[in-house]
C-alpha cells in the first residue's frame, strides 16, 4: 500500500470543541501519515486553546489537543485535500465560500464517515452549551468517523 500523504482540514464554528477534537483524534490514529489541521467558520475564539472541557474529555481517552483556534481562510481550499465539516451550518458556510464550485469535491460532512450504528446522526452536535455527556457523545462520534475516514484514505478511496 502506498503511503497516503493527504492534508485534512476539519471545520466547525468556534474551532475550540469539535474540529480540534477531530484533529487530535485523526492525528493520534494516523501518526505522521497525514497532515491534519482544524479551523472555524467564525472568529469568536481565534487564538484560544481548545475548550477545557473538551481537552479534559479527550485526554481521558489518551488524546492531547494542542490546537490554537483559527478562522478558515480562502487559501485553505487550495492547500487541503479534504475539508470536513461538522454540521450543516458549517457545510453551508464553506460551500458558499466556494461559490464557483471549484473545490466541491474536497468538501465533506463528517457524518458521511460514521458507521452504520450512527446512521440516525445527521450532524456532529455542538457541545458548547451542554453538559459533559455532550462532549463524550461528540468524542464517540468523532472516534468512529475518524477511523472510517482513515480506512478510506488508506484504501485510496479518498
Ligand atoms: P465548536 O463549538 O464549533 O465545536 O468549536 C462552539 C464553540 C463556541 C461557540 C459555539 C460553538 N460559541 O458560540 O462561542
């Protein structure tokens, strides 16, 4: 199998909860095989570490989150091979920025990589305003989707 050398960018709203978690999980399971990064569609939390609740929940699963929040940049469309959004609002915002549909084939919904057991989950829910179980559920979803995403990349399907 040839070494996959894809560049993956995860997107959420604030870039402090969901996309940093996806970033940390994929980096953890892929090692140096992939270049992984994350960004937000908003600038609300630019310059901040991932949310302390998400960092704690992830570290309890052996995953360190080291991201610093940044906003999505138009030039990210060129640089990254896969741009993966967490919810419909993120997907809408990113696809709208690609107004000529030039990068459409690079843009995915994270839920499209979920296993069959999560077939009723249509978005990775925003855990920011909820309790700790929301963070655990998001991590369950992201661990599942990242594993399937990596399998697809390794098989050359992406
Ligand atoms: P994220 O979560 O998009 O998963 O990073 C959020 C973080 C902050 C806010 C919303 C969602 N906020 O409104 O400040």
